[in-house]
C-alpha cells in the first residue's frame, strides 16, 4: 500500500516538529543560562569579566539549535505541500488541518516594530512600554511557531495512523538533546569556578592575616578592639578593625582601619570626641596626643597598604 520510502517520510515528519520545538525553546534557554552562570562567577567567586569558553560554547549550541530548528520546521512545511504527500492524503482521504496563522504572525511582528519605535522615545514610560511590547511580540512569535509545529506534527501522526505506521518514540533522545548541551556549558564553567574559589581562599587568607596583625597591634593601647572575621564574611569587599583608645579621658577616641578583600589596608581614620567642658586648645592637644598614641601602634608594622597611610598633623584651620 505504501513503500518504505513513504513510511520513512511520514515517520520523519512525525518527529521533526518535536525536535524543532525543543531546539527553539532551548536556544533561548542557552542564552538565558549564561546570565546565572556569569552571576555566580562574578558574585560568588568575584571573578570580573565574562568567561569566554563558557560563553562561546553556549553561543555555539544556540547556533546549532537554530540550524536544527530551521531544518526540522521547514522540511515538513515544504514536504506536506508536495505531490507525494497530497497523493497519500488522497488515497485514504486522511484528515489534515491547515490553520491560517498570518494574523498571529502579523500581530507579533507589529508588536515588535511598535516596541522598537517606542524605545527610541525620550520618555521613560514610552521606553518601558516599548520594551514590554518587544517582549510580548517575541513571546507571541515563539507561541505561534510552536502552534504551527504542533499542527504539522498532528497532521503527520494522522497520516501515520491512517497507514498504520508506527510513530517513533524519541522522548529519551529529546531529553538528551535538551540536557546534554546544558551540562556541557555548565561543565565549561566548573574550572573557572574552581580557579575562582582558590583565588578567593588566598585573598581571604591574606585579609585574615592583615586583620589579625592590625588587631594585635592595637590591643596594647586600646581598651577594646573589634575586628571582622574574613572567614565568616567571605563575600565582602572590605573588612574593618576598630580600636578604642585606653585612658582617652572623658571623650572616646578610636581608630577605624579598613582592609580590602586582597589583604591591603585602604583607609585609616582617627576619631576623637569633643569635651565641651574644655577649651578648643585643650581639645586640640588631647586629640593630637591620642592620635599620636594610636599612630605609634602602626609603626614598623608588616602590613600591605595602598599608598602611604600615616598620621598627619592637624591643620591650623581646625
């Protein structure tokens, strides 16, 4: 009733739309996947810039998905309009549906066009509406494409049922087609994550060492010293050591030392309270004395600093 060539054609047209749908969806998934992977690399492991291997691998799979989608979507489209397919329909009067999607396609294209136009506006509201319309147009395009592919697949399956041709079960293959590229892309980021973890551990160790050096230097002259623990706050960009001077009189005097996540001292601030019962000159002398005491703690200290951090005389303007 039907030769092997015709059977294979019907079976191909049954599976091509399914492959095309998966390729279409996961081409977008691959694009979206880059964002969280790069965010993890940047925020968790504090690596700056894009990871080229992972990004280019993902883009490569996007191109492959697009090529497969075009082939698997167009092959049934043109094949079902051919003489051979129409002759198979005529033999058994097989039911075939043919929906006109021109309105949906036109609406999606119009939405995207209007969205692009509105995004050129100087008005922020118009720009936001334009962005929303572009997204809506893109979603509508994808939805219409899936509907068209589903219809083509249904027509092919109706033909297979009419001629009693088994429909290939490709669920496992489709899962592999979708999942394996994702695993490969994620795998390309793992070496970068490991490298970032090692670099971050080194930075944390350097920061912890510097914080401990500063803390011990302040303890002899300070009544209390507070220091951040880099091992407990690994994602922070800087850590603080604060020491309150012992015997500073009626007012509090303290030093604030900032250490970045590379173990370098980036800022040293001295703070002195004002005793309203003393004159300006007496407060000034007390501040100079207290600041000098705190400053001595940092002399000959084996620490890494950004620039030259040292005690400076209080200006005459003060």
